[in-house]
C-alpha cells in the first residue's frame, strides 16, 4: 500500500506528524480518525524524494538513541510509549520524523525492526538485525545496549581515523597538486629538451613513461575523469542489489589486513547474539536462524545456515563452523568444549569479548600506521618524478 504523510492534531490539540500506509487518502483519513487524530493535511509520500528518506542521522545521536531506548525498556516502560517519548524529546528533525512513522507502524501491529528497516540511512542493517533478534529472543534491552556500544565504538574509531588521517591527507592533497602541476605544465617543456636523447635511444625508460603519462593526461584527462566517475557510479548502483551486497561482503572478508578485522567483528557479533538467545531459553536452531543475520555479513550467514542444517542432522555446532573457514580455530575449539560441558551461552559471550578487544587493538594499531605509510607513498611518487627529470638532464650535461 502507498504511504501518506500527514499533519494532524490529537485530543489535546497538539500537532502530530507522521506517515501512515493506506489504500487511498480517504482511507488514510479514516485510519487517523480511528486513532483519535484530526487530520489537517494528508498527501501521498514520494518514496525516494522525501527529506525523511534521504536524510541521515549522526552516529553519536543514534548511539544515544539506542542507549536511551534500552534504558527505558529496562525500566519497564512499554515499547510504544518508549518510542513516543524518544520522538517527543528528539531535537533532530530527521530522527523525529522517522520515529513518528515507526510509532505509527508499531501501533498498527508491526514489529519495531520491520518499522525501522524502512529507513536504512537512519537504522543500519546491523542494528536492525540485532534489534529483530532481541525482539524475537526476548532480550531487546540487551540488544539495544549492544547496538549502542557498537555504534559508539564505530564512531570513536572513525573519529580517531579522521584525526590521524588529517595531516597525511593534507600533505597528500598538496603533494598530488604539485605532481599534477609538474606533469601537466612543466614536464611537456622538458620533452623538447630530451628529444635529442630520444633520437639517440638514450632516454631512460622511467622518463619515457613520465612523458607518455604527461601527454595522456593533457590530452585525455577530462575523458578519463568522466569514465572513472561513470565506473564508480555503476559500482555504487551494483552494490545496492542483493548480488552486489554479497559481493561486497565477500570482498570485505578477503581484503588484505582489513579482511581479518571484518571477519572477527562479524564472528563476535554472531557469538554475542547467539549466546544471549541461548541464555534466554531460545532453541538452538531458532537462535542460529536469527543470530546469523546479526553477523552483518551475508557470506558468514551462509556458513552459519549450513551449520544449522548439520545440527538438524544431529551433529555438533563446532565442526561445521570450523570447516567453513570463516571461524578461527581457537573459537571452534572453545565452542566444542562448551558444547560438551553445556556452557555454550557463557562461552560464546567470552569469545565475543575476546574477539572484540583483540580486533579493536589491532585496528587502532593500523590507524596509527596509516600516517607514515601515506607519507612514504607520497615521498616515493615525488622522488620518481624528480629522478625521471634529473637523469636525462645529467646525461645532457655530461655530453656537453
């Protein structure tokens, strides 16, 4: 059914805004009247062009939202009232509008996860999956607290990364601009000077490549830039499809250096949610079916789904997870021992804690190494350009 954005007043005369699903605008007005709301304006919502749909909310704001929502629910406040309280006190216009729609949909009988999944630019996939798992497993307060921690960690890491990258990026920008000016404006002037060396076959290969690159950039630079923009845009569209998302998750696991970090964080999320569901009495097969989506990686989720099939056949959990190649040997060994001692829920939480601490330390170290690495790359590029121009000049001076 289409969505209709509405502005109405409640029984107290206060203005209420939101979005409601209905067949027609008349049906939307009838539904609003059934909620004791007096419609002032009801119009069809244009999906994809709405400010609510296109807006983003900062990570720190979302982390605070998840934390407050979990605290209110833990204090015994009903879910619908919790959403209403957070909507009313929110100072962020985008989040306030989104929560108005979430409130309406939950009031109509939708789950909070199904209402949130409509706004991927506000509630990311990992958060929605963990909230869905918490809602189905009866530990939504714990799930919200964990989502808040994940979001805060991600924002903290992003802030540290931006701070660490600011200086090398500035140098990179200045250095790239300098190299571009050299290649486009100064290198062609040297081409005439080096013509005699080229005729005698004495021009170094590095200089030949530099002259060819300079000529190519001057002639086709605009077309190359447009082509690169087109390729990037096509890749972006491809990654929005289900096949593209699976390809992205596969690449994330195979990336040098970063692949292990993505893999361990996904395994930690899976272990965290699975342990919480088992601790709350959810059957193992149902827990696996829900927690595999909370991993945030489709390739890992497929491996967990195959493990579920083996468990249905009476096998243990550790063996199929280990054979998938995505779970570290230490993790599968701990799971195997926990299955034998019937302490799987406790051990899974310990595994998640250990993986998160180890991975975050490793990621922090990588961020610190980025600055010298970028400076080294920039220095090598500048050095190659200088050498390519100096060697022929020295040869010409020797000849004279």
